C-alpha cells in the first residue's frame, strides 16, 4: 500500500493544490484513489478526484477510471513484442449529448 500527500504552489495565479492518494495492489489487481483541490479559491481536497482499478497479467493490461465529473475511461493494451503494443481506449463522458465520448484503437510502436 502506498499513501501520498503533495502540495504545489508553483503557479502564482492559483491557490495551493493539495493532493492525497492511496494505492494498493492485490495479486494482479491495483486499486487507487487520488483526491485534490483544484487550485481555485475556496477549493477543498476532494473537489477533483480519480478512482482507478487496474489489472495486469503477462502482456495484458486493463484499467477503468472514474472521476468527479462522472467521466469513465476504459483502457486495454496488449504487448505484441518487439516494441509494438495494441490498445483500445473508450471514454463515456458526463455530457448527455455524447460530446465527451470517444473510442480509439490502434497499435503503438517504440523504436
């Protein structure tokens, strides 16, 4: 289990951004949660958050993330070897009109 606490006040135009996170791995499954202030006046830790569950076994990796805007993202990747990875990403946004939804599939190459 990993617990993190960070504070950032680098940007003089924003209030301090504070983040708190926890992550734990059980066998091939990882659970993580991060909560943060969003850097605006009166913002509290938890105004901006992400919750993720991930799975990894051999060449296969998959994760699902949900955030404070009810935006969900599923990512699946498979290592093809030789620097090539096949992937699929699907996102469903909070907007009811589908303007935040997308799907992408492809192959990444590392040289």
